[in-house]
């Protein structure tokens, strides 16, 4: 899976909207890489290869190798723009990372124990309120995902942000905000029971009479 984390790119000599459109007509994706105490560079990547990489969730929360004309830089995917109607990537933003420099990234949450959760087995419905969290950490500590165990939740109970088991060296950005720890990540709610209409009650009574 290591090849998933290498984006092969080439430097572009021109920037701007017209240059980006020309790159797309060639079947490539315009991109930029910045940060790390270096000047920003405009790039072009093969669109088909980019799509293959983006099929893997880990690409969005992993340190990547950005191979630019044979020179490899460590970076993360900070942003991407998709076409609103087509399966097409419009633009990519990469940020260089350095070993001792803290980075801020969004990391997905993986929920485990949903099928065996106390509340779900009792007929409750699991409602997911947060699917990813923003973290601060060193590149070496960046988790691919954060696991959320919901197996102990009963109907009417929630698991809050402050209760997440976060890896060492990782800080949740939201925890620095007022009431951030109280943010409900997932809740087990009671099933909604809709009241039968008079017509439905008559049908049910009629069916009972036929037995």
C-alpha cells in the first residue's frame, strides 16, 4: 500500500486559471505545494493516478511522498476541489511537513461495536454526529484514524469528545474551545414510533376480524 502514499508530480512553469485549464485538457490535475520554509511550487499530476490514490481513506490523514521530478518531499493533502457533477478532481493543495514541526489535520473516526452496543440491541438507533476531528500533532504522531468504541452505550446515552481515547502526542483542536469536551460524538436514541391514523386502525381491526 506504500505506492498509495506517493504522488508523482511535475513542476509547471505557468500558474493562473488559463494555465490550469490547459493542464486539465491534458488529463492532468493542477496542484500547489507550499510550506516547510520553502517557496510555493505549482505542479501537475496524472488525473487517473490521483483518482486511484483518493479511493483510500488513509491518504487524507497520512504523511505523503510528493515526488516532484524525481525529488521527494514529505507532505500532507490539505485540500482538494472536485467537479460538482463529474468524477473529476479540479485542484489539489499539498503542504510540506518537517519532522519537528506541529501540523493540524482532520482525522476520521472509526466506530466499532455498533452492532453489539447495549442500546442498539435494545432497539435503539445509533446517531453519528461527528465523523472526523481536527488534531494538532507532530508528523510522526499523526494517526490514520481514531477508534471510537460504542459497545457500552445504552439508549439515551452519548459519547462525548472529551471521552475519546486519543493517541499519545495528539491533541484535539476542539478541546481548546469552550464546551468542546461536551460535544456529543455519537448518541443512541430511542426508536421513533409513529401513531397509527384512524384509517390504519380500521384496516388493522378489519384484518383481525378476518382471522
